[in-house]
C-alpha cells in the first residue's frame, strides 16, 4: 500500500508523510507532532534546510496557525530535521 502524501506549506509540493514534519496548534500552544497522530489541524513542512529557512523568513506558519510562532518552535523543527537526516 502506498504511503499517504501531504502538501508542504512552503513549497506546495506533494510528498510522502515520512518526508515531512507536522506542526499542530493545541490550546494556543504549537507543537511538533512527531508521530503525526494528534487529532488537530496540522501543517506539514519539508525537511530540507532551504524550506525550513523560508518557513521562518516568510512567516507562513504564523498565518497558517493564526498566532505568533515562538523562536523555540523553529529550533525544535530544525532539531527534528537533523535527527531524521
């Protein structure tokens, strides 16, 4: 069975879920959904460095989650990206 595909918030490319990082807003807090199972609206971001740099620069995550994203979340996303690569 083929792995489900999701769209990257920045690149707008469809990729397998395993190649993406999922971010979710729960009760005003933003978390990295490492298991990709949290039952909330989430957004996916590609794991490559260029996309992650553009994520912070464009503030697309702020608009998608409708809140100010703290610097610590970007740091956590970078760590998660480095763990998987």
